[in-house]
C-alpha cells in the first residue's frame, strides 16, 4: 500500500563526528574496462585459514573468508565477464551490478556519502553500547561491517554477500559469508542478532516482505533492524528538473527493466510499511535530500553533492549494462549511446537535482 511521503529533512551542518571522520576520498579513477581475472584484492581469499603470522598486529584477525553453510563449489570465484565488466558467479545473474574494482570504488565512495549524511555515524538505531552480534546483509566491499567491527570490538560482526570481494585482513571480530539474502537464513536460535543492517539493495531483492520477515525472525527480542535506500528518481525544488529529462527517462527505464526482471527498484518509501507489517515497533523514518552536484550553498551539502555527482556518473553504466542488455535486449553500443544524455544532465550546473535518501529503523518487541 502506498504511503504518504514525509517532508524531506535537510542535511544538517557537520557534527564533531563528521569532522573526525576520515578524509574525503578522491573521486574514483577510471580503471581498465576489463580487469585481470585474479586481481590481488581477491587472491587473498584463497588462503589457508589455519596459517597466520603471530606477529601481526593484534587489531587484525586471521586471514579468513567463511563460506556459506551450504556446500559451495570453488566456482564462486570463477567470475563471469560481460561487456567489459566482471560479475559474480555464485547464483549468477541474480544481481545485475558488476563486482569489479571500478564498482568497488564506487560502492566505497557511496559509503562515504552515507556516512556524511548520518553525521559520521554508521547507523542511528539505539542498540546500546555493548551489542553482541551484528549482521550486515549485502555487505559489498565490507567497508560498513569493518567500521562497525572496529567501533564495537566486543561484538561478533558478520557480513553476507553473493560476491567474495571483501578483504581478508579484517578486525578479529569480523567474518564474511558468501550467501544469498533471499535464501532461507539458517542462523541458530542461540545466535540471534542485536542489529541487522542493509542498504542499497533495490536491484537485488525480489521478495521484500520475506526479507523483512527473515530479519525479524533472526533478531533478539529488543533488537533493531536499520535499512538505508534512496529513491530511484530525481527531483528539484525549482523547475530545473525539466532540463534533465534524459536522466528522468533513464530512471524510468531502469524501473521498467527491473520490473521485467522481477525486482522493484522504487522501494525507498515502502520500507517503513514493510517493517511495520513484519511486526516491528518504534519504527522511525528519516528522509534526506541528497544533491547531485555542487549547486547547494551549504558547505556539507556541496561536498555531498560533489561526491554523489561522481558516483552517479560512475554508476550509470554498471546499473544499465547488464539490465538493458539481458532484460531489454539492447546491444552494448545502444546502451553506450543511450547514456550520453543522462551524463550531460548529471553534469549540467543548471540542474539543481537531488534524490531522497531514506533511513528506516524498527525494534523487535521485547515480548516476542
């Protein structure tokens, strides 16, 4: 059921936490169209977990990559290559974005953007100072999970994803599992979580209500679920969005292709109701405007806008390529031509564009 959307909150001025955050990363550079099959960042996943260096800084754990409880063939690392990009092999085709180095750089830049929006925080749910178990669904590069593991050294942090692209050198309280979030979760009843988190899964999930139900089932009573998504459309507070019709048309085409693929890309405003329907209480929703470009006057919004403009430009091709070629039957050349207009709109300083970013969290009742 469609929900009325609240007025977006503006991004507040930087807090002390933002000031103390890591230096803003340089916009990701262009990488080779076709990366080498076994980049160094992935070779470490092939390690022997029984071997480690006792002299390694105690802040780091053994090189590790925990495999799914299901029996997985080694072929999960035999990535597939298509139109110059690399894709995951486990449950091949279920996720339409690539997992190569260029995409990983974009994901990490997006993480930095979200951290700025949240005032330097990884999440806003009031989980308390001593959570015991934390789950990051669709962990991607693992950057969110690593930061949370560092912040809560007493917690066991787990990150799950279809792609084994996470680093091997991680905090000792962090592990990664190759798994599909839409499969049945098999965590034991005595290993429930205090916090479950996911973000930007809008192209990854077919059955959203079931995902929320599984999160509810695997939380401790009193535990929190927090989810972050931005809407799949652009807006402006003036009429400058009319100058970005090519970009609006692109978002519309992405939504149509996702629907044919069995996935809903426009889910940001639906999260709150799904959470309520799953049984969560104390459900809260914050909505922020995230600018595209340096057009805002506010210093923090200008910084966020610059980074979001870079990641949007870098994201047009990976979001489009597999989706439009596999689902819509277009050629790579047709997709390349189609993206010229949207790129011009993103770069146009006269377009004062933004997306709405939703932060939703809810608590599992203590009595459950």
